[in-house]
């Protein structure tokens, strides 16, 4: 799939694994990983409103813009503002994109991020969980984003971040109960010493048993990273 990186890093700094299940032939979820420099990487998780070909086209256009604009020296605030105007001009306010985007420095262990209306990723560190929710509204809703707040976190060794799209937590069972964020959190906490691929697999198998005979009604995407 052209939207997804063919290979995710497994090295002395980070271990990353992803899972994606499109609801239709073409999906509107997107995750990415970019090596910005020797010491710095970026990763993101995004979701486009709507379904089908037009949503997928907007997302592939968005990916091309993000990769062209994101350089080692780019500030996240400038990047997000620029991406917002790109989405605005291509979608004309008819669709919008939510995105969590972060860059991480191996040497300083600083993670900077902006969450533009995306489900807040979960950070598990020393058995405590926090949400990465600082940011701004989704992209393509407003001509110009009034304020963009940037989150900054020092990442402890052994920490895990799981990014996910709303299709994960909003998946309903036969009683119309959503899978929910607290269940997702518990799974990651219970499996935090497992390889990241195994954490994703555990989430997926519990999603499957939660929904039972109910259909998937949205794309599902997970991106889990362990920081060494």
C-alpha cells in the first residue's frame, strides 16, 4: 500500500510495529514514519473524514505534502499550519483530516508533538498512563488555525506510545457497547513487556472477540512504539 512505510524501525533506539485493516477496499487512515536525521525521527497517525475513493485521494495527497514539507529543521507548528492550508485548498471545507504528529530525538529523549483533533495516543511509562492530547483542531476545518499548542514530553527508557484511530475505540459489540479507551489502556499495561508487534496483535484479537458477529464499520489502525 503506497500510503504506508514498507519497513518500520527495530533498532537500539526504538521498536515500532503497525496494524491496519481498511473497512473498504480503499482506506482513509494513514500512519507514517520518517527518519529526519541521524538522531531524529518523526511519526504520525491520521484519519480523514468520509469514506471511499475521494477520502483516499485526499489522504494520499496529504501524505505527499507531509513528506515534502517535513524536514529536520521544520517546526511542528509551521508544518501543521502549512498542512492545514493544503487540506483546506484541496478539500474546500468538505472533508477534514485529524492527525497526531510527533518528532523524537534519540539523544535528548525529547518528544515534541501536535495533536490536531486525533484520538490522543496513550503513553505508558513506569506503569502510569497519560494521553498526548495537546494541539489544535483538525485540519481543513478552519482557513487558519488560531493557535497551535505543542506538547513536549521527556521519554523514559522502556516507555510505550500507542497511536490509534477512532475505529479502534468506537468498535461496537452486539449490545452497542464501544470497545473504549480504558480497555485499550488496560491491554497495553498488561502487555507492556511484550514486543510491540505482540501488543498490537493482542489488541486486534480482543477487538475481534469484542465485536463478535458485528461488522467492522470503520478502518482500524494502530502504531505502537517502544523507546529503548
